[in-house]
C-alpha cells in the first residue's frame, strides 16, 4: 500500500472514466493509505476498496433502462432522479451484492465528501462500515435540483462537488505528501458560470442560501482548484490522470456504447502512464 492520497473527482456518468482507471489499479494491486471520493468519485471509491472490478461499470450500465434506477418518473415520484431505493438498497444488497468483507480489510482512511446544506461547508465523512456509511455516499452523490437533501445526524447534505469538487487541499492537510488525482474533465477544461439554473437553485434552496452562493461561485472555485493542481503538477508534487479530449458523455447518459468507450479510455490512459505513475509513487 502506497503512502499517498487518492483523490477522485465527480461528474455523474463521466465517472466511468474513473472506473476504468481504478480497475487498472486493481489489476496492478495499487492501493493508497488515504482516499477521498466526491459524488460519482465516492461511488467509484467504494467499489475500488471492495476490489470489485467492473462493478461500477455494471451498475452504471446494466440498469439504465429501468425507471427505478434513473428517470424523470423517479424524480417526480421520489424527488431523486437516481432512485435511492434501487441504487442504495436493491442493487448493493440483492442485484449486484457489495463485498463488505473485502471492504473491511482495507486498513487506510476513506472519505466521502459532502456539502452541508446549512453551513455550505464541505465535510469529509469517514467510510468504515458500508452497511451504515452508504448514506454518506448517497449524500455525496445527491446532485442539486434532482435529488433530495440527505439527513445524517441531524444535518442535511448534498453533493460534495458543490463545496469541494477536487479535495486535494484536504488530502495535503491530512499529511499526504504524494497524491494521485483522477479527474473527469479533460485537459484544458474551464468551467463556465452557471446559467438559467441559478434561478431554480435560488427558489429550490430558499431556506439554504449557502447552496445558491456556492453554485453561483462554483466556476470560480472549480477553476481555482484546477489551477492549483496544475501548479502542483508542474512541480512534480501530484500525479494527475484525466481525459485528453472532451467527452460527449453527459452527466446523465443513456448511451451504453458511449459509456463503454469512456470506461475503456480510462483503462487505456492508466495503462499508458503506468510506468510514470510508479516512478512517482516509489520515488
């Protein structure tokens, strides 16, 4: 196990890229002492730590046609575009069982990044027991407008990417001198200001103005952390794996061929940089 942090960006279905990278890591037996997952990155992280190769791919692709998994009907009926009952109960407990025993052998520290709806601050919830802590993964993956707030310990939470899209600063603060960052946005990506959805955000979260403020400024905070990562990368202090070109896979994507291609792209990119990655981790 490498004394290093693993930082996983979110991105909805774009997380299939990360799934490909992590499955290559599984093939090579690469493990990290500290792991941080945001939104789809938190889901990827869980399957990486349970060492269930291609489980993220299966879950993202095999149930696309089922309304209870992801549909406007689910959103209207339950308040969640991605049905919580299916995603966090039916699938992990029955349809594609999660390997809790293997997860529990992990001796490092793992966190799901969430946004506190009241304070607007990011929180880093430890993942120790996935029977109990799966709710933290659900909170981390609950995209604004298309998900319900998730209650944990008396507080309400939403997608971790709202407050901390790529938690490299947290990993460094925790003492990780080396960090591997897997991003879902391509090289050269610059986030643009939010558009018309800001009015919906303001109306939906009227009681929680911090969410509106974060979404209004999100392009600035995101671009700032990417610039910081690039500066660290130039100094050789972090190792970044990210798509080389723009993907036409949407955050909510139904095209299975596109998803398969993105997954394979992640596998291929990880393989291509493997020697360089080993030099970084072992140097």
